[in-house]
C-alpha cells in the first residue's frame, strides 16, 4: 500500500487565507474540519498554512502527505450510532519557524491572508520577557505572532486594512482578550513604536472562543486494520466524536459571522455577544457532571463514564443532577439547555470512547469547587432548592479520598494539602455517626478552600453527615437508595 498523498487522493488547491499555530490532533479534528466543511459545502475556498509552535512536531509528516489526512468522526447522534470518515484537504503549506523563520515572516506579505487560529495549550498564551530578539524565532507563541505582525505592519506600511482576524482556541478564560493584552505587553517590553502598538490593538480583531469536541487522537490500536479498509497508509489519522461546538465572541463578531459560512455548511458555530453563559454551561453540565459522578460511580464498582450511563441507578443520579440542580442555574433558554444536556448524555454513551473515571478524578477537590460549588450555592441562596445530588457527591468524594474501594487502593492524585487533610481525617475515623459528623464539619467549613462555610446553610451538615454514615456502613448503592430520592 502507498502512503496517503495527492497521488492517492485528489487534492483541491485553495488560496492560503488562514495561518494556524499548532498541528495537533484537536486542531485537525476541529478547526481544520470546520474549514474543510465550509470549503466543500459553502465555497469558503480557504487554505491553511500550519505553523509548528514548538521545535518538535509533525509538520514534516503532514507535508509529506501533501497535507492530507483521514478524520474519523464517531459516536451517537440522535440516538443512532454513527461512524464516518473523510479526507481533509484544506492544509496547503507547512512551516517549522525554528528552521524556516524567513519563510514564516514572508507570509506576512500575503494579500490573501485574513485569519489566525491557534491552539498552543493553556500555557501558550503567556508573556515571556526573554522574547527580545526578533531576528530569530521567538520562544513563545505571542512572541512569534508579534514578530509576524511587525513584519506585516512594516510591509504594508501600517495599513489599517491589513490587520487580521485573530481567533485563539486555547482553553483559558478570555483567550482573545488575553492574547491581545500579552501582545501589547510584549511590544511595550521591547520598546516598540507606539504607532505599531496602536496597529496591533486596533487594526487586528481579537475573539474569545469556547471549543468543545472530544478528540481521542490517533487510533493506535486499530490503525493497520483501518489502513486495509482505506487502501492506503495514513500515519496522520485522527479520531474525534460527532459532537462539536464552537462559540465565538468579540466586538466585531457579527462581521466575522458574515465572513464564515458556518450555517450554510451545517456547523454548530455560535457567534454571540458574550461567551460567559456558554462557558458556564459547559463547565457546569459537561465538566460538572463528570466530577459529580466520579466518586459515586467508582465506589459503586464502575470504571468508565459509559458504564455509568448504562447503569440504570447511576444514570438516574446523573440525569437528576443535571436537569434539577444545574440547568435551572444557567441563564440560557431552556430549550437550548435541554438540547445541550441531552447531547452531553449521548456523548457519555459514545461506544467508541473509553473515558476512565480515574482520568477525570485528578484534583477532584478543586474541580468540585470550580465545577459544582457555584450551582450548589445558587440552589441554596437563590433558588431555595436543596441540591441533594451535588451534596451526596461531595460526601462520596470525602469517602473516595479515604483511598479504598473495597480491598483495592485508589491512586489518589491531588494537591498535597488535600491528600494530607483527608489522610488525617480518616485516620481518626471510628465508624460512628459522630465521627462522620467530625469529617463532614471539618470539610464543609473549610473556608480557605471553598471561600464559604457550607455548614451555615440549613440542613447541609446533617445531610452530608448522614450520607457519609450510610456510605461507610452500608454501600454506595444502598446509600444512593436511602439518601437521594
């Protein structure tokens, strides 16, 4: 068999309109798939030049395949198992700026270039005071982008019409705003011209984004079988789930919406005034339900998210948590909330993704605070509703941090203070309800962590104490039957 290339699959050429920082699985299964969809379904006619943000990467492998790779999308869609594959052909050029710095800067002269997208990890958008020599490739992503913008500013003599649409996808709050601030900070740090700094700020347009798609990556365990089916070798294959969501906001987001034919391509891309409620929705529903179910499911003898959803008792627990305790706390129309929540449940049941509970369990004490506690407080303070599912999960989390599932040790992974705290609390446990109350009271009143004393709310201490007692004296499943109605 031959390796995938334009000799094997016909490649349509597109003018390079997009510079992409990053060549990893997520960008290729999400952004490049979106561009490819707009090209094929809505005549977007945009090619991508891929810039490798680190000295190591895979632009060489992608270039050898002429930018072609196979994307598998698989999961459950409207109750039906779906598995599709397609060849993505929007990648046109590849640059390793550490060895091709001049080629990288030459793209600043392009009349076709309109967009910059990036996914350089959460740590990628950061100020690096050592980025001071722009005669060679800067270390940081903002440094590389600033060097590129300076070359563009100089070539077009500060033309305000030559600014770019800059759309970062890093998983940090206000990613577009943060990137803009970091670029300005770095420019000032290097004593760059005020006119150029103004051009960076005002000629370019920056967008905050939220991206959502699970991308397991390269199908390592079945690649050779897939090659036989495809009839070619593809070392750049990538697997993603069916579900996708891209939310974009910014001062000129309506102009971007007019330029991106996402509706015509049938894509789930939202151009909104504020990304905040959509991020809240994702964190509370997707991430929050993950954190909520982990200790309950794991101590019920379950190892994966999918097994949780397939278990009738645990499925009901998760559904009730989402629809009764989370959805009412988010200011988005109820039909949109229900649709998103149902899509999350479909994703949890994806037969092609094995999502281990222990991989989600990392830093659960902090995750509970950021993902679940806001909904708990809104229920108690605003909605005057007792969130027994969320609080049962907190009790289960306390037992989880005892570090045992039957005779099996749980490999806990968290900050040292949390591990030390629970180790001390459980070392003094004697099995009585009074001992359960001591643990519950200590954890619930931990204002240094929660930033609130949870024992001040009526019924919370007694309920969590009773949950602890039931879990430790019976079983997780029996405790669920008793404590969660």
